[in-house]
């Protein structure tokens, strides 16, 4: 993903999102608006808090023990 600043300069950026995340409107991506992301098709354990812009992904006890998210 690339982000454009106020001066039109492009900057590479990486945003970690759950599998099956989709963009609702491609035009909003250019404005760095995370509200354009649609998480409705993601696993029910993945929750995005729009107010504080945090993504929560519940892990199982096995994943925690193995220190690896499946």
C-alpha cells in the first residue's frame, strides 16, 4: 500500500489486516482513510474498533502456547 501526503508525495506503507479484508471504496484508500476497509467477511475473532483504530484478533490457547497465530 502507498500513502500520499498533502504535497502529493507517495510513501510506502504496510497495514496489517486479517485475511478477507476488502476495500469498500478504492478512492478512500488514497486519503489514508481506514474506514474504507470492510472486515465483514473476516473471521469472527477479528474485530476492528473504528473509534480508536485498533484491530483485535483473538488467539486460541494453542496459538498462545506455540507463540504463533494461524
